[in-house]
C-alpha cells in the first residue's frame, strides 16, 4: 500500500486541534509550505518547523506552470490586490514537484492538498492532484490513519 502525505493549507491548520497538530501522524505525514507558514503567522509557524516544506527552485518552476493556467484578470486563486491566496499556487506546485520525484516508481506515495478553499480545489483537480477538506483530514488523524 502506498503512503499518503498531506500538504496543509492555512485554512486547514486553523481548524485542526492542537492535539492533531502535535500528533506523530501530523509530524510524519503532513507538510506545510513556507508561504502557508508565513500566512499562519510567527506564533503558529514556530510550532511547524518540523513539517516545513521549503520553497525550492523546483517549486518556483512549478508555480510558473500553475500560474500559466490562470487567465489574466482571474483573482479567484490569487488576488495580490487584497493580499489573498499567495500560498495557494504553492500548494499545487509542491504536489506537482513531489509527483515528478516519484514518476518512475511503481508504488508511489500520494500527495494530497488539504484545503477548504474552492479555488485551490479546482486548480488541484486541473492538475490531477487529490484534495481533501479540513474535516476529512481531521478524520484521518482521529482514526489514527495516515
């Protein structure tokens, strides 16, 4: 059976209980991209260093791929004028980077974007990246599964 890892959006972090975020399952299976940590603020980010997903050159190249699919004037995924959604394309980009890393493996780990943002969900679907809600992720950890 393949492993499943979760790229966690800020809107999900806030809905998980401190017990969920402190669990061994969260530490082992969840990753939080740098920009999500930035959105979460310094206090919450300090407790997330063990699950940090760094922004690498490969991630930035994947962000270019994601943003190339966003039509000019579309502010549903990213709205820089309102300082909204800066981390959203990075969530998808991180999943794409991880998919590329294991593309030639027979049994591949799966990377799932955990988000409650409809625009992120739609973009994940555009790239065949699985997503789940905060409630679904909390359920995974409540069951002791990951």
